[in-house]
């Protein structure tokens, strides 16, 4: 008899709780849906940028999540950031600058510190622009630069990939590699940047 009463009371308890379960679940879902997606730690892919004194900045703040905006403001003398995260202006003085940037997702904003390393304008020039090769033989060359501020790695970007012969590649580190498939002379346009100080060059590849 006692066992029947226990079973009956358990059944009545479950019936009483059942109407409350959907409300609790929907409330949790609603709160989660209303919370903007902002990470707790880093908000940007990169927070350190190298610039050159007197050279127009052309960098972008890259957020880790979609739908993020920035509050416009100044980062250093001559340099500012707009709502899209673009760095604009030419830095007026060399040095290291740390500035807070407000990153917003919906109505919630978080502060991320961005560091600008502004280097003096030291002239530079490409080390090598002509390379020789043979069809079917691996290439192993490097453009490189002479001069420029110390401790800064240059970057190399091909601006017209249609000019690159089949089997050959010019990497972002300036390495010219690959295996050319056919003989010929190719002129590859490459943009070289050293701390924001950029210039266009032509890399000539002679395959015989």
C-alpha cells in the first residue's frame, strides 16, 4: 500500500513540473540569443603593426568574429582608425605607441590595445630581381632587400598572378621556387613592403 502512494506522489510531482520546463528552456535560449558574440580574450587577429615615419599607413584591424565594428579614433600622431578598422594617415614621429581601440559587437563593446611600432624612414632596395632556371629543374632563389630598418622582415606580394609561369611560385617571404615547365622569359610584378614602406618591382625569370 505504501509503495502505491509513493508511485502516485512521484507521478503528481512530474505533472506539476512539466508546464515549467518549456518556460525555463525558452528563457535560457532567449538569453543566449540576446548575448552578443564577443570573445573573452583576444578580439583581433593581430594587435601589433609596423609603420614607417612619413609613409601613409595601409593596414587593417582584423577581428576574430564577424559583424564587429570599431569606434573611430586616433592611435598615434598622424594615424587614426575608422569604423571599418582601417588605419589611415602617415605617422609623424618614430617610436612605439600603445592605444586602446573599442571593438563593438551589437551594443556590447570591449577594449583592445593596439601597438604601433613606427620606424624611421631608412631607404631600401631589392637585392636580386633576375633569376635563371631550366625546365624540369627546381628553382631556389630569394629576392631579399638591402637597407631598410633593422629587425623588420620585408613582405613580397605578386600583383598579377597571370604573369607567373606554370610550376613557379613567389612566396610572401620573397622565395622564388617551384619547377618551371617550359622555357621562356617572364616578368612578374611584385609589391615589396618594409614596415609599410612599399614599392613595386618586376622580377625577371629566364628559363632556358
